[in-house]
C-alpha cells in the first residue's frame, strides 16, 4: 500500500506495472497470513474445539475490521479539505 500511495503518483506512466506488482505482493501476504492463521488456530485448539476457536477468531476479526472502518471514515472527514493532485 505504501508503494501505491507514495510511488505511484511520482511515476504515473508505470501505473499498470506497479499495480500488478503490488497486487501480487498482497496476494502472497494473504496466502501466508491464511496459512499462519490456520496453524495458530490449530495450535490453540487443545481440546478438540477447533471450530469454537476459529469462530471466536472470526468474530473478533470482524469486530476489529468494523472499528477500523469507522476510524478510517472519521480520519477521512478530518482530512477532506486537503486535496491530493496526481
């Protein structure tokens, strides 16, 4: 995301290449994160309660994403007067 925010405006002629590269990097991170999450969930499920641990993890993740969305919207309202020119 840093590449998309800081580098892309400086090199608009390479936007397709940069966006493809950042998308590949995001997908690699997503696969690694999913594999890590599955391993950690299995590790924490000590009494055959893998489904319970996974559902609790999922509900906590949903809650955190909801709070982050509200914070992001609040921050956007704070900086709405600033305009970014590409």
